[in-house]
């Protein structure tokens, strides 16, 4: 009997202690964030300290840039609670439509059906560009035939036409081996962008291995001589030694060719879509997006993407100011 | 005269003994397979993650620099999550078990309830995530908060706790109840003073094991859309938060190889929490087991 009471007491006190510990942790939160903040972004520390919450979601391609921005932002405005999910471009828009987020990151422009649903929900939004990405097509380093592909060849390789394809079907001089496909998952903007630009919306090869985790794609292509895959430029950069990148219409994706728009049609803009009403009513949200546009270029370069030309950011900032 | 021919027997025996040995070896292989997998997994995670496992790792927020990245937000978030899941699921679960075992009469309705609780235990966790998203996050307007995620997780482990508690209560000898009634105690008094104290080790063991499932579960959190990029700690039940498995998944997806190591360090933290919880369960079981 006593043990039973003793146990209940321990359980109650234990949970009280745990909650207490959590509480004191959050009290120190402000201090820690300030001391942890890297100094690089300190120059334009805002005069007024804002408070509030900002919620976002969206593309996993954009996530590393936003994470860097959020980290820097916590140094200047420690009391603004920014939280960003990584549900993929499509998943992010779904939450944007449900009114759960103030901004949604996307690695492709908003689709018509998403636009219609946003209109229906009465959500006015604005598209702001934050960086460039060069969608990179990669093959195994042992692959010595597919070094330079035209858009037509890419289409022929990736389109679903009901039969199994071999490399020799694309070009008779290539090996008589089955092509193995690796592609980002259907919820990702990368999939949608590739599908639209290369396949004109036709179905992508059904035998493709789809994964939301780009590292799985890297491993897949690195482990199979006959594999081909595509993903964001950052993943190629980090795995340069394991993969070989395919030139598209003779152009290799590099920071220069992507920024100059020469790496076409696979270089794309990454966006964040902001809810107009949030920019107007939520000072913290406005301030965070402004901070994002001011620092997105540097942060993008830091995590393996390509910065937009300066004018584009200035223009986006002007658009944002118009929303206030 | 000999009735048994030794050589014939031995000939048969050898065959049977070999047969026995082959099966023994096969079953042993089956056992080692699981152990070897676990060992390889542990070895890989420990060698990858141990360098990143520092005090800073526990006290820093996530960062784009692998060597500055920390798990503070996720660790505290997971503790908050447990602070919701533990009371909600244990109170509801034990309550249901007491009703089903002590009060409910044996009729079709109660059989139907019992059957469905077992069914519920087999529902994939992602389905509970969808349920949580529709009901708690959207309909009740709780948002992606500690409370919404905690309630979802509670539903997920509720059937496990109910079944464990039912079994613990059923294991209490009936003589004990009858003795209590014989002393003039009411049903309620019997449950509180006789049945529950005797069943508590079994109930707690089952509950803690169920809670350790909840702390490692990712799918429902992904469906609810728990954010992973944040630089603050939750300060209330309606606050946004992130949890250990979400943070680990996010790191594992990063292009930079160092982040795979950071993810491994995160897994070590999660496993430490899990092992701690499991050892508490074992401790309770050993301490209170031999009462009858």
C-alpha cells in the first residue's frame, strides 16, 4: 500500500520537475540565442525589439537557406518565434491553403489548381524570389557515354512509354543495358519542375525509385553504373567525387552558368510565397521576410546555392514594402 | 538373445542427431542475425556520432554549421511532448482497462469494444497522424502545438497501454478481490486498495514501453507538419515545438556529409532517452514483481 502511494508521489513530482526544468530552460532562451548568434549579420540589428510568431513550411530544397536565415535572425530578434516545417513544396502549399502558415517556400512556381484553392480560401499572396538552383542531372562516374545530353535525349530517357528502356534505345552506340532511374518524390517541387520543363507534363518513367530524401538518390546513382538521377545543385556539389554531372545542351551547371541563365532550362528560381495579410498585420512576419530578402543571397551561397543578381532582391524588397 | 540391434539403432540415431543439430544451428543463426544487425547499427552510429556528442550539442539550437548544430530544441520539445502524452494516455488507458476488466459485463457490446481496441493497436501510425491533423490541428484549432501532437501520440499508444493494463489487472488473483469484499469493502474500495496496487508494476512497465514508442515515432509528426527549423523552446502547451526524430530526419537528409554525423549524434541522444525509459521499466518490474 505504501509503495503504491510512494510511486504515485514520485510520478507526480517527477513530471512537475520535468515541467519545471522545461520552464527554466525557456527563460534562458533569449540569452542563449544572443550569445550563439554569429556576428556576421549584426550590422543591421534592428533598433526596436519585436515580439511575435511567424510560421512557414515548404520545399526541402529551400530549407537549408531558410534554416541559415532563421539562425541569423534569432541573433537580431530573439523574441520573434520563427518556425519552419519541411513538408515539400506541395505539402507546404497545402498548409498555406489551410491558412496555417504565413509564408510557404517553393522550388517551383505555384500551380494553377493551388492558386484556385488559395483564391477560394480568400488568401491573397505574393511571390518573392530568394535564390537560384541548378537542377543537376547526374550519372555514375563509370558512365562514360552520357556526358552531354540534349533536352530531347533527356525527355526520351525519362518519359514513360510503356516499355523498359535501355541506354542503347537512346543512342545505338551506347551500352545495351537497362536504365535505372532515381528521382525526387512527387511531393517535391524538383519533381514537378523537371516533369514540366523536360517532359512537358508527361509521366515520368514508372520504374524510377522515388525518394523524398535526396541522399538516397545520391547513393543510388553512385552505386549503379547504369543509373541516372536528378536533384538540387547543392546535393551535387557535396557529392562531386561520387557522381558525374551531365551537361545539358552542352552547358555544365556551375555558379556562373546558373546565375547567367546559360544553364537552361534546368536552372530555376527558388521562391517564398508570403501571405499578404500576414505582412500587413504581423510586424514580426514582415520583419522576418524583409530580413530573409536582405540575407538570402549570402545564405544561399553559404549552403550551396546561387545568389540572385542584386537588382532582383531590391525589386523584391520594394514589392514587400508595398504589402505593408 | 538380444531384442535390440545396437547398430541399427545407432544408424537411425546418428541421422536424427544430425537433423537436430542442423535445426539447432539454424535457430541459433536466426537469433544471431538480429543481434549482429543491432551490433552493426550501434557500431556505425557510435563511430559516426560520438565526435559530435558534446555538451554544446545538448545546449545549442540547430545550425547550418555542423559543428555548431545542437539538439536542444528537439530534446526539450520531446520532453514536453512526453509531459502531455504520459498523463493523457495513462489516465485514459488505465481507466478503460479498469472498466473493461472490473465493471463491464460480458456481453456483445463489450466484446465488440475489446475486439476494436486490439484492432486499433494494429493501425499504422501515419493514420493516427491524419486523424490528429484533421481533428486536433484543424477542427479544434490547436495548431501544430505541443498539445495537438501530444494528444495524437496519446491516441497512438492508448491501445497498447489498455492491453497491458488489462493483462496486469487480470493477473491479480480473484481471491484477493473476494477477501476484500468479504471484509465489507465496496467495488471501488477494492479496486483502489487491492487491485490497482497489485497491478501497478505491470501497468507501469507497459506504459513506459508504450511511451518509449511514442518518443521515437516520426510519421504522425510529419503528417501534422511539426516544424523542424526553429530557434526557440516551447513555453506552453499551445507553443510550437520540434521533436527528436523530426530533427534527426532533417539532418539525415542534408547534402553535407558532416550532417550525417550530426544525425548520428542525435540518434545517440534519442537512444539514451529510450534506454533510460526502458531501464526504468525493467527496474519497476524487478522491484515489484514478486508479490504473490
